[in-house]
C-alpha cells in the first residue's frame, strides 16, 4: 500500500545517500576503466563528410574513470566509517565543431560518512560530500568574448526595476559593455568547442536517523544542507552577463509508521525544502547598445546576485491512516484515509525571473488540503 503520501523526499540536495555502509571489517574496492580514440572505430560515411560534417566528430577522444571506496569499524558493532572517492575525465568530440587544444573536463567526487548504532533499532548516519568540476568546455566564440576584451566600452542601460515601470523610484542605471561597431571586423565570430574558465563546487552535509520497527513504531528522519558555487547561466560570453555565484539549499524529511491503539496504522510524512535561490534577470535586447555606436548581442543580465532572492521554503505534512478488517480467512477489507497538505500551505515555486509585468509570478502553487478515502476489499 504505497500511497502518494508515503514517498520519502530526497533530503540530500546534491547527492543521494550512498547505499553502502561501513562494517565490522576493514574493506575496500578500487575501480578503473578507460578508453581512448585508438580503441574506437570510425563510422561517419564519406557522403556525410562531404556535406560538411568533420571526420571523427562523433568519437570519444578520451575517457578515464577511477574510484575507491573503503570503510571499516571505529568501534565494533557501534561506530563505523565509510569513504568514497571518484575521478571522472571525459572528452567527446562533437559534430560541426573543431576541438581547439582541449583539456578533457574532469570531476572529483569525495565523501566521508559515519554511522553510529544508537540502540538495537536506531541508527544514525552523518556525512560530508564534496564535488568539483573543472576544465569545462563550451560552444564558444573566443574571438568575440569576455576572454579577449572585445566588449570593453561601458554604456548605461536603465533597469526598470521590480515594478517593471520606467520612470519610477526603483529605476536604476546598470553599466553594460559593448564592442565598438567600427572594430567589429577585428573580432572574429568563429565558434569552437573549447575549454572555458568555468568550474563548479558543491558541498553537502547530511544527517539521518532511522528506527527499525519495534514497539509499534518505525521512522526515518533525514536532512541535508548544500553550498553551490558555479556559473548559473554557463560561462559568460561577454562581461555584462553573469559569472560565478554562491547559492545554498537544504532539505529535511521525516516519515514513519505508528500502530495506534485499536488497530489503525498512522503514516505521517513531513517534508521541508528550501526555495531555490535566484537573481532577478533583465533581458537586454540586441539593439540596446546601438545608439552608443556599440554592439552587444541579446543578453540575460542579472539585476542582483544569484543568491539575492529565494523562492518560498516549502513545509508539507501528509498523513495516511489505514485499518484492516478481517471477516474470514479469505475475506478482508482495508480502509484508508489520506490527508494531503494538512496545514493547507499555499507555497509557490517556479517564479518568473525576468524583469517585467510577470515578475515574480509563480509557475506552480501547492495544491490545497485534500482528503481522500478509499477501501480495498479482498475475497
Ligand atoms: Ca521602475
């Protein structure tokens, strides 16, 4: 009987809890696999190459995956540790684009966990996960970008503000950067797939407690908090576009079952999820710089930092009550009552981020308090 309310949320925001765990013996596992272009065939026909697709452009250039997991006891039958580390490096060619001298992007993923047996039926787990991504690649115009200073001439752009009305007190001047129209010929528009100085860092702490069924009660409680540092809009093509930002999020969930007196089983599920961090965005049109004798392609610009705003945090409580009634060996019934969103929360999410009449209109609002009754009759 898995009702809609019986789902356990994913409390760790960036990483799932790792299924493995420490044991009473020190144990480990090392894993590696790789391939390179010499180990792969070629399959793009001449006719397709004649049509403008670069030879070998769908091939794996390099792939290298290695990981190690180790764990063991700190105190036998009481306290264990478990560590995990993975490094992944991968470079895949792409049709239409020439790899410049490219460094394969790579990621590190490391975690350390501790498990403690608190009693015969209650276990506690805590952990820390760190993930990085470096040498990332992008489909990019290096000759007309933030990297070579093509967009170096400042000009003023009016942000009409949260009210989206020009000429009110929340208007603000924003400095954007354009390329002189007269110099356009000096900045080539060639697109390539290349390394860009884009990277990401994720840190998550997790804590969970689980109680196996005993004394008519079982439950699990878990939560996580994450810090993210990355480029929310990808690596900027020009200096007006957003760069690297810090953001945070967290989640918490609790669920359990309790066999109440006189038979009904109660299964409450409580969930809490932080709202998503976001910046108010300004959509700058392709002609914004024209009057200044400058070129700036249509760009999304941030009016404030990526962690300046947060969508609403969501708290949600659902409860299922069920009761079995046995008539004979073969004939029985199961009655249930589901209560969704008991506090009648109206939290919204998927807010419109672009400055304008729709900012910050929600794309989704939690469904109101809902009761559902049901029965299963088995014969
Ligand atoms: Ca305004």
